[in-house]
């Protein structure tokens, strides 16, 4: 799974027909020409962005902000404040959003949540190799935002799965981090969590659906 990856020719496609207003069709064709792609590819990109991120924006009451705004905010905050805010969000708000979106907190839903969160950045990638999940996120904000990401992700995974996160690279533009198999961590740590919020029995099925065995 990942973002901004080249099309996979092995993916099954289907031909569908939708009725849209003439001015929308013209706008799509103009945008496709500007990007140098055909209208089918552009529509597929729009649909992909919606199902992976756009459909959740309204449900979670998110608001769009510019990178300049983020740069200004994070440049003015101290590292202590950034860490405190990130840890608070990772330990509280992220849990609420997980339960709101997926109705349960499991290794599978946590992976889906991180994929969802990462997908709204400029570019991102998620690989599973050698028993570890490896994420690379390109945000192009500043180093303080990379520090915020480090503290947020670490807090989220430690407070849910009790797993250790290794940040292998941090720059003003991107972060790369990895953590061990969430399924194994879950089996080792499951006694620490409330059973009414966490459903171990659905883990294998969810992980298979997200292709993160």
C-alpha cells in the first residue's frame, strides 16, 4: 500500500457509466490535459482520493490548512509544547477517531488508520518486509512537524499496541519509521487493554483485507 505510486496493470478494472453536467466534463478534460493524462486516469485519481481520505474529512470535522500556515505554527512552538500536544493527540483523539471510523481498535484498524492519516500528505509509502511495517511520509512542512509526527505516531502505537517505533530518518521534508508485526505485538500485549474496545478475533481477517499479514 502506498501513495503516489505508478498504476498497477494487474489490477482489475471495470467500465462504468455516470451522468455528469456538461461543464464538469469540460473541466475534467481541461484538467487532464493540463496534467498530461487522459480523463479516465484523472477520474480514477479523484475516486481513489475520495475513498482513501476525502470521505472521512467531513465525518471527522477536519478543515484544510495551507502548508505556510503549518510552517508558521510549528516554527513558533517550542519542542516541549509540540511534544506535549502530539502525545495528547496520540493518546486521546486518535483513539476516539479510531473508534468512530472502525468501531474497534485492533492491529488491523490501527494500520488502516495510519494508512489513512498518511495518505493526505504529498507522498507516502507503506511496505511490510522482514517482519516490520515501514512507512515513509513526505510532508514538506519543516523539522518541527517531523518531530510532531514522531511523537504522535509513537504515542499512538505505544498507547494502543504497546509497540516500539523506530524513526530511521527525520528531515524538514519527510519522516521514515518502522515497527514490528502488530499481530505479534497484539498477542504479547493484549492483556493490557479493555476487551470491550478491542477485538482480537477479527485481527487476522482485517490484516488480510489490508494486505498486511
